[in-house]
């Protein structure tokens, strides 16, 4: 059970995560040709998928925390396992570790969430575990925001040196 002191925080993080998911869809739309499809760059797909996974994690954990009398430990454990499996599968499928620091940080964050989720399953009223889950939600938001921003800036294109994926400048009309 989440103490009522945390309701405002989790409401704010749920709102923020939902808004950032919407902005991520905009970023994917802007760079769609380099993220998904036949000309996709593996780094772009990885940025999009990991940003989306982190934002969904923050959104769902925060929403579960707002349900009265609910134990967010079960949701935290479930989402941490899904996040870890997703990152590991994506990493092995794409052989992509452009930024191993962020990859390692994401794995650490999900492992910490798993640990505190397990603690909350066994001791539902552990305020320190809820506090630590709050920091995990914050960390997944920040990591996901950084990845979405990198995606929007086209850093996955710059790192691969893929000139075919760089949009051509439009000719000036009337000159």
C-alpha cells in the first residue's frame, strides 16, 4: 500500500510519462524512415523501443500506485522483468551498444525496481521501499527522456554515418 503522501508525486509522474509518450510518438514520426522499415538504422529502433519501454514503466507503476489499497510491488516486479527482458533481447538482436553507460544504467534501474518490488510484495507498508520506487520511476523518466531527445535530434543517424538516411535539403523555390 502506498502512503497518501506519495499520491501527488505518482499522479504527476503518471501525467508526465503519458505526455512524454505522446511526444515520443511525434519524434518517431519525424524520424520514421530511420527507425522502422527497410531503411531503419538499428540505433534508431533501439532508442525508440527503450524510450517507450521506460516511459510505459513509469506510467504503469505510477498509475498502480494511485489505486487505493493496491500493492505496487507486484506491478513493479512485473514491469522490471519485462523491461530487463526487453532490453536484453533488443541488445542481443541488434548487437547495439552505442551507449553502454545508458544501457547499463537502464539495467541497474530495472534491477533496483525488481528488488524494491519484491520487498513491497513481502512488506506492503514499507515506506522506504515506496520511496525508492519513486526514485526508480524518476530515473526511468529521465533515461527515457534523454533517449527520446537523442532520437529527435537524429543522433542515431550521426553515429552510424548513414548518409542515405539524412534528409536532403529542400531546394529554394523561385531562385
